[in-house]
């Protein structure tokens, strides 16, 4: 397989992975609400995904290295298909809790094997081949796939093409079909000679997990800049719940109906992901003008303002405008944060730090789901949005150590 062929397969599999995610965006919160769950129950059941990912992320990474990326990705796709099938029929708190657990297992297994397979395949074909272009194209394909899926999901709700299925469940049925297609795609397109598959190899890999966590904790203890950057994920993971999960609920309030809200959320989410891509293109200019750390801090505050706008502005136009502005900022903020993070570590520690960064965001997101949905239930969605806006803005001062380091360079491990 040539490097070009590996890239083509990588991009096709990326599209198949993220199209179902886009399809589900308009209904992930509205569907359980329509089936009788309270907003607090929706938050609790969805939060289980983050807890499971937190527990399994590092062990599943070791599993992929031990038994092969293709096999782990096949297992991930099978679990994802099961989660989608259960979501189609779930109508109780226990049912949606099981969906959350399965989605967490899927996300943990799925995190990394495809990218690792791609890099290995390209280097096997040509050790000197650059991988940056393929990884950049993956970001484009991912954004477009989610945008297209969200648009199709909203359209499926509006058109209600399946008489035997509730309108809000139509995108789930389509996502299930695509999950199966993605499973077939992995079988057909991924080729790999797996490493040792013995139980001893798997056990040895799992045994490295505590050491990986310990090494990461040592890094955070000795690097104040890195500790502050990872702590940003606590505020970011918590606050993201507001615009990712509560925006459809806010639209349902404005439009006085879940089905109408889902129909609007689809196109709005599609546009939001395109807005996010546009925001990413602005970051290099903003970084040159302000410096990367000050730009990242400013983006945290501005994102808080946009979330406040989602909660307080009246009418569909006001809510959607604030939502799109939020994603423009989100698209710029993510590469700014990741670039600052990469500057603090060398190649030998990079994967550990990235895993820790992700692990911090997962429980923060779970906490955000529990707290913000409870506040929305007990008070109102605008109050929950305001709380999330404040928490997002609290991440801004955490970029000050990186800013000071840029002004007075010091060793990364200081």
C-alpha cells in the first residue's frame, strides 16, 4: 500500500466515523426528553460516557499497541453500533444510562487507533513521507462530515421519512446504518500485521498504565505552566456542555417544541462546524498580533460572552447567531491551547500529556452535564448558560504562566 492509498483510506474511514456523530447532534438531548426523561436525568445518563472514558482511555491505548489497531478499531465499531441500536429503542433512565456507558467504551477504544494505523502505514510505505498533510486533511474531513451529518439529521427530523419511526428517532436509524457501514469499511480498508496477541502481551501493556499516569503526574508537579494549561480543561470541559448539549433545549424553549428545535439544530450545527473551521484559520493572525497565550486567554473570555448570548438573547436568530459565534471562537481556541501544550513537552512524553489533558476534560464534562442540567431544571436554561459562561471565562487567567514564560523564556521543565 502506497502512502497516497493509505491517506485515501484514512480519510474515508474518518468520514464514516464522524458522519453518524453529526446525525445524532440534533437529537441527543431532545430524544430522551421526548421519551420522558427530565433534563437532570439526561445529564446524569450522558455523564456516564465521560466517567467510562476516564477509566479506560489509557488501558485501551495500550491494548491497541498490544493486539493491533485494526482489531481494537473493529471492537470499537461493534460497541458503537450496539450503542446506536440501543439508543434507537431506549425509553427509560436505565436504557439511556446503558447507552452512555457503551458510548464511553466506544470512545475510549476509538481514541487513537485509526490515526496510529495511518502514521504506521505511511511510514511503512515511505519512511520519509510527511504525515502533516494527511492529518490536516483529516481535520477538514471530520468537520465537513459532522456538518453534513448534522444537516441531514435536522432534515430527517423535519421530513420524518420513516413512518414506523418517531421523527426524533429517524437520525438515529440513519446513524445506525452508517455505523454498520463503518464497520464494513474497517474490514475492507484497514490492513495490518498485528503484533503479538498473547495474553502476556496484553497484561504487560495494561501493567504500564499506572506508570504512565504517574509519569504524567510528575510532569505536572514539576512544570507550573503545564499544570495551568491542563487545568484549563477543567473549565473548558465543564463549560462546553452549555453550547453542545443545552443549545437544543434553549431552542426548544424559543420555538415551543422539541421537533421544531431539532429541525433547526441540524442546520445550525452544520453551520457551526463550518464556523469552527473558519475560526481555526484566524488563529495564526491573532497569535501574531497578540501572542499565543494572550490570544488563548482572550478567546476563553469571548467564548463565555457568546455562551451568555445563547442563554439571554431572544428569538431563533439571536440564539443561533450567538451559537455560531461561539463555534468560531471554539475553532480558534482549540489549536491555540494544543499548541501551547505541545510546547511544554518533548516527543517522549507527548502522548502521556495529551492523554492527561483529555482525561481531565472528560470528568469535567461529566460534572458539567450533571450540574448544568440540574440548574436548568431547577432554575432555567439561561441561568445554566450564565453559570457555564462564568466558568469558561475563569480559564483565562490559567494562561498567564504560559504568557510569562514566553516573555521570560525558561526551561520547559521548570
